C-alpha cells in the first residue's frame, strides 16, 4: 500500500439519539464532536438517524404490506368486468 494516502482508521462512537443507543467501533469517518465513552476515553461521535435500535425491521414494528388485497382492489376498480 502507498503511504500517506489512506484516511486514519480509528475508534469512533456512532450514536442514535432518538433511541438512546450508541456503540463504539472503528471507522474512517470524521467528526467535530466528541464524547467520553464508558471506558473513560474521549472519542469522536457521529449521530445517525437510524440504527438497529430504532429501525422497524430490527425492532419488529415493521408493517406488512397486503399486496394481495391491493391487487384485488385495483382489479375491482380498473379491471375488466
């Protein structure tokens, strides 16, 4: 690999403020904000809109689309009679 062309790969905290969920991982993303983590060290923090704690697929709150009912309604309205 060439030297001095790759971004720094360092610990970063990703935080979902809506769900009150945060996790520490490694990333190349940059941020101007910092947070003191549970281990007492200060890390850059990135606020995300959706995480596994708030996404409907992972929380079980997702809606199931009734595609069969939609097709039947469409055929009743616009289908051949």
